[in-house]
């Protein structure tokens, strides 16, 4: 079971990220208001900072949508994907296969393969819990199990050995966001960076450094089954998540949380020298 302290810490991170995003949007809005140039506008935030299929901020430049990802600081989570196992073969989830280059996919799959013994030990342990009709089917990833069975397996120390971390360069993040059509990232206290490419030729550095990818089995939200033999059971889906954290090198010259810097960046976007 998630400890209350951990729950509070996770909530604080989420709220902090939204607060920083609001700070950036405030600076952008104020700068655009002063500039009074209808060729560049800020699009409304419709996702509320929680949609995984979009990025945090979109601007409209002469009818073209420009995406910016916003992170509270260098310790925020970056790109991520899920790894799947069908009983014999390992693959990335469809979105991961589309967004992440083949070399990175291979690294993630090899990391997962290195933990097969630990995954199987957890699965075997889960099969000892009721309802066995459900748990005997645990042979693949993702899999379904009851919330109580998962919590007991965690308490028994069966989850921690399945965790692993792999390290490589920032290409993972570049590829992930390129798949979303995003080539710029604003990071609190560090500024604005370009990612896989710099289509607007902005005077900012490319995001560089090392990426730590943590791979762990994650239980999703539980839902009560309403029909069938297992009616009334509180069941969750468990996925193998690969989530990146950035160990950044360097700092940008400009930041979108500063109105003066925003003006410099926006003038470049508009071709104003």
C-alpha cells in the first residue's frame, strides 16, 4: 500500500509542476500583451497539465502550432513508455515503438529481460493469493491482480527486486517528445532548451546530459468488477513502466518564466531582429 507520506510527496510534486507551468504561462501572456503582435498567440490550456498525449503549452505562430514541454526542475519526470511481455517476446507499447528509436527500445528490452527471474518470482507469488481463478492467469505483462494481493506481495518484499535502472544519453527524451511534435522544453531554474532539432532556430542550447531510466512494475487504479464469477473483486492492471529522469549538463541563456527573455525568444520566432 502506498504510504501516506509518499502520497503527500507525489501530490506536492504534481501541484508544484502545475504552479510552475502557471508561472510560465503568466510570463508568456504578459509579454504577448505588451508586444501586441497577432502573428504570435498563446493557445488555451485544455489538458490541465495531466494529459499524456499532449504537451504543456502550445503557441500559434502565423497559423502554425508550436509545442513547449514545461518541467518544474531537472528532477521532474521526463519521457516514459511501457514494456510488454506476451509470454515469449518483449516489445514496447505502441506509442513507445512509434516515438523511441530502435537502439533505445533495444536497451529497455534488454533491461527488462535481465529481470525475468524476478518478474516470474513475483508472478508465482501472486498466484498463491485468492481469487486463484484470476491470479493463475498471470503469465504476461501487463497482468491483472487484486489490490489486496498486490499489497501483500509488496509487503512480502517481492516487488523491490524487480526494479532496475538503465543509463544513457538524452536521445531518449529527444525522440519521445519528437513523437509528440514537441522540440522545445522549458525547465525551472535552467531555462529553455531545444530537443531533437531546433526548427525555429532559437538562440538556446540543445538539452544534453544523461538519462536515468527507471523500470518498475506499477499497479494502476483498482476498479470493482461488476459481472462474472469475480464480481465484487477489486482488480488492477499492472504495467512495466520505463520512466526517465534527466541528469542535466549546462544552463540555457533564456527562460520562458522571465518576461524579458520571453520577448527575446518571441522576436526570434517572429523574425524581428
